[in-house]
C-alpha cells in the first residue's frame, strides 16, 4: 500500500510534464529501479536523449534527461552505452499454444523476451478462439512472461457453425457467428482476425466477412487479415489488397494487413504498386496499416502452400481420399504443379518442423532421393503428415520497401522451425539498421513499439512516458543480433541486457529471470456497445 501511495504521489507531481521533464518535488522519493545514463528512445521521437528512466512499481516515473537529485533508487542499472526503449510489441504471433501451455517454461515466452518483446499479440490469421474470457482467465491464473493481446478468429467462429465445409452460412448461422464475435469483443478482443488464404476461411465470400467485421467495428475494434492471396493463387495480391480495402470501407473500421509481402515469382517487385495503392487509401481517409517480418522466406503448412483449396474441402481425411481418386488426379496435380511454380520450385521449399524423416530437406531433396516427380513426392510427404515449411519466395527489395513505410510495424509471425520466432526483432536491427542502413535506429524502435501500441489501441503501452506501464528493453547496440538460422531456428538472440514487463525484471544482466509478469491486455469496447 505504501509503495502505491508513493507512486501515485510521484506521478501526480509529474502530471502534465513531457517524458523528458524533471520532477519538481521537495521530498526525497525512492524508486524501485533507475536505468542510468542510457541512450533513451521514448517512442515519441526518432531522436534519442542520453539520460535516465525511473520506475516505481509497475509504472514509469520519468524518462529522459538526468534524474533529479531528490530521486534515489533501491537498484540502479548502469545503461551507459546501451539503448533504452519501450518494450517491443509483436503485432502478429502464433505463440498461443506456448502462452496457454501447462509447461511453465513455455509460458515464459523466452524466445520473445530475449529479443526485448514485452507484448505478444495472438489469435492472428483467423485462428484465435472466440472464448476470450476463458483465455483471459487462463492467462491470469498461470504466469506468462509477456503481456498478451488477443484477436477473435474468423476460423473458429466459422467452424463452429459450418465445420470445414465449402458452403455459405444460413441467415441463422450467420447470426450465431455475429454473436460469437460480439461476445468476444465485449470480453476484450482487439478485433476480428481472418486468414482468408486458409481453408475453411477461404470458402467465405467477402460479404460474409464484411458482416462479421461490422460487428467488431460496432464495438470499436480492428480488422486484421492474412489476406486472401499474397501471390497469384486465386484473386492475386492486388485483388486481395482491394478486398481488404473494401472490407474497411463497408464495415467503416480500421484495417490491418498481416505480414505484408509479395510472395512468389509472379508478384515479386509489386511492392511499389501495393504501397502506392495503400497510401492512396490512407490519404483518402481509410485507416489502413500493416506489419511485416524481415525474412525472405515465409512459413506455413505444406498443404496450404501446395494443395488447391477445393482439394481440402472437408479437412485432411477428405484430402487424402482425393489423392486416391482417379477422377480428380489431373486437376489436382495441375493445381499443385502451378502452386509449386508460384513458390519458385521444389528447391525453395525447406521442411522445417514435423516428421524428422523430412526436416532439414528440401522438396527437391526428397524427390531426388525417391526418384519421384516433385508433385508425387509432395503427395507422399502429405500422406505422412502436414509439415511446416520455410518457403523462400520473396525478394529482399520488396522486404526493404515495405519496411521503410511509416505505417508498417514489426511482427514475427512466429512458427515452428522458422528462425523468425527466435530472431525477428534482433535480425531487423542487425541486418537493416546496422549492416544495410535501410532504416534508422529511431524507425526500428518506433515500428517495434509505439506505432504498434497506438495502432492496436494498447493503452499506456509502447512509449516511455510518466504514468505508462514499465515495459522496457535495454540492449547493447554493438551486440544485439539474431543467432537463429533456417537450419538452427531455435537459437536465442543475443545483446538484450535488461527487460522489464510491468516493472518486473524478466531479463536481468542478459539472463531470463523466470519471472512471469505478463498480463492479458484487453481492449475496452466502445462505450455503450455491450449493453
């Protein structure tokens, strides 16, 4: 109780002052932690100031120039020569299973913490459950290492009513789907997430998606989408961007393009056209943003990459039956061969997680070893199981072009067998700030913290400001780098010295502390929308 009184008194003294201001109080004040002499990026500006960050309880007391003399601290960390920044926020992860795991170590989210990530967003690609209240309870009852924000996923909402079938909902089923989205929004979801590339979500028409997006919009939420096509699988990359724009316009809500990219040989080089189209809409008033990861290889399930959507109607069992159906073999193999071409051929597909029989090999390796055609080899692999792949399908020029835009934030799209789970933020800094000078340090930090918090509506996060939650990263600019590679994807990044999550040390002197200080971050619905 005494600490809370002190924190409130200090914050009251700082009310109305900028993040770089000094407090002017007469009485001595003891902080819990003082980060002294670091190069401080507050998230409000791309320019740093050399100074201090003071923390009491779970809040930032001040951030900026040298601490006033009346402040002392129970502990002082020398941050001279180090970068002090808002904790990074990963806008798109698949950390759901780890964060809800019964394994306490997995719940700590250490691969994220050791990159400086203090908040992970889950439920992306339309995969998030609509049981937001239940997820919240689990996150509160079993400690997690990072804060967690959640989307309600279109996939579970649709499957609840339609299973995995390729058909449209009845009016009654659509109403039930609306109720699921509404309840999830009232329970604190950020908004509605879709994965329109993936079955059974890709069986939906745009109009169906718009109806559910309107529900999220009614509650003040966002629309986040793995768009229907990032390549030329169906409507094409440009057509998929038009669809997300249409959804935003008709649902009257902010829209967000997940892991924006130009995937495959037919669309590489289209980043300029996509950027111009999005910025035209932004200039016309549509709130449209995106996230990206700094890798040229994507990751997905092998079936999603190669098997045409019609062939997975009804799920895996139905797909396997079609593999043995002579009547559809020509259509099936023609579709798979074309999808393989779009991805750049069998040499560009690396099996990254799943059966050890294949992991570490390319589809070309498997085909050569068995003396089979690549499509025959692919079907044989799929009969054994649906592996995760790293698919080398993007150009670095497109990756750089998207990265530079002020409306594009950082995300990992974390997945098994891909180094992006362990190294995305560290790689973006090391490769594109230090080695290539593609973006500045300030751009890197803003796109990894304040831009994300402000876009997603994460209140009092993403900035180093008085009164904001003390989510902070301190890293060594000379050592911060990813160690994970495509062949060794589970190596922790290096160079992060200190991480604070809600004012508690999650990484100290470069080592995870084992403290689970993360909290579920629930979005407050629009006033009156849940009554």
